[in-house]
C-alpha cells in the first residue's frame, strides 16, 4: 500500500465523519465529531487516502490550543487498514505541522498509550494540562469519568 497523506478537503468530510462516528469497534476510543464540527475544523485535519481510488483510509487533527500548545486528536484509521503505519504517518504529519507553525509542545488524550509512546510521547498528569484543554470533555459520553491518559511530546 502506498497511501497519500494530505490536508483534508471538503469532499473528505463524509468519509471522515464515518471514521469518527460509525466505527462500532472503536466505541469510546474517539470522540465523535458532527458534520458541523468537521466542516468548521477542516483545516486542522490530515487524511490518509488511497492513491488509486482516493478513498479516505484515516484521519487525524492538530488542534491549536494557544501559542505554545497543540493537541493531536481525532485519530482514526479504518479497521482494514490498521497495522499499515497509517496512524503513525497521520500523527507525524500533525507533529510536522506543529513545528512548521512554531508550536513545540503537543499533547494527546488517549486510550492507546503504547501507540503514542512509540512516537515519543510520554505520560503526563492530566492536572498539568491547562483547564482550557477540557472544553471538549463535556461532549464526551464518558464525562466526567474519563479513562483517557494524557501524554505529551516536546518537539
């Protein structure tokens, strides 16, 4: 497989929505995003696409919190394509963009810490993250009993 990692486009939103909402095998692993959220945050997203068909195989976002901090979020890869390094490539694209725009501190909230540890993230106390980070938590079905692990990386 030779996927293309690129910035998301308007025509990718329906496939991204399906990845983030309609994957019952991932229930609880990714915070669902509405169409409205995806359209308004489209510039945050990278997608992995099949070079031959153009099908969206995965997505990931880099959300800027403020001048010195960003979050990698909404990482999802279609089940048949997992284990092919797409998740790694999507996160690396997000981290590269962070450096390009001058942000060197990135965090993730995850239920898959081993994956992010392989990319250089280290576990951090949730209390070390600024309060503003928790704005999306109110929309999470697990709120207020979050079981995610905070991890950070300095680039």
